[in-house]
C-alpha cells in the first residue's frame, strides 16, 4: 500500500512539474537567472538552490501533515496567511527586478547592501524565493498535502510521501534546463558588453513590472 501511494504521488509530482510548475515558476526564474548569472554554472547553481529549497520545504510540510491531519492544510489555505505570503513573494520579485535594473551605479548604502544579499548572492535569493513559493501552494499541492494528511500514519511517512511527490516539481522538471539556458544563452548571443548589460536590465525591468502587476491584481 505504501509503495503504491508513493509511486502515485511521484507520478503526480512529475505531471505537475512538467506542466503547471514550469508555466508558473519558469518565466520568473528564467528572468532572475538571465538578469544575474554570468554562465551556465551560475544558472545551474541558482536553479538547484531554488529547487532543492522547495523540495526541503515540501518534506517539512509532509512531516507536519503526518503529525496533524488538518493543521497544515488549514494554515496554507487560510486567506490571510496566503495573502501576506503572496505579497511578500511578489514584492521580493519586484525588488530583485529593481536591483537588476539599477545595477551597481547607485551610491546608496541600502542598495549596495540589498545587492550583496540578493542579486550578488544567488544562493540566498533563490533559497528565499523557493521558501516563499512553497508556502504559497497551488490547488494541486494543497490537494496532495490533504491526501498525505489523511493517509500518512505518522510524520516519517508524511515526509516520505512528500519527498516522492516533491521530486517531480522541484527536481525532475524543465525548470532546471531553463535555468541553465538562461545563464548561458544571453552571454553567447550578446557578446558586446553594452548590449549584454542592456539585456540584463531589460530582464530586471520585466521582473519589476511582473511583480507590480501581481501586487495590483491581489489588491
């Protein structure tokens, strides 16, 4: 029974990772990487940080779901909780976009401080983005967590089920390829430094506008 449930959740995760997750996270992640990475290694590092952070969060959510059948789903489906997490996430996306657009030109200490901990440090920024994405789950993920909460007999089994599911949307997903390509293709196409910098700032502007648009939609 456990094997069939784990296999079913794994296949569900694969289907979700190849469709909805890629369509939702792919553009944002691609713009972030294209605007900050300087090669395929940077793109891979940023994407893996984002993906593995999501996988870790899914496992922790599964652990909590195994402890309490309704606690985690009640929290994640609460309108106020999801609203504030969503606002934090899109605000962070807008901030990344603004910092990429500004580059290293502003002399404000705050801008340099934010740059150092976000744009210049993909590990921190992508990990934070991965956490926020995991805490603003889509309807399919809420359904999976509800199923885990009802079927898992204890937190360890909840973690196992979440791991099996999370491998699909977090690891075995086209997002990894998108991140690598976003890190290497722009550098290969835009060989002139001035044009390359213009492209990076364009990516930042698109991120900024995307975040602002999402915030307006939520208000």
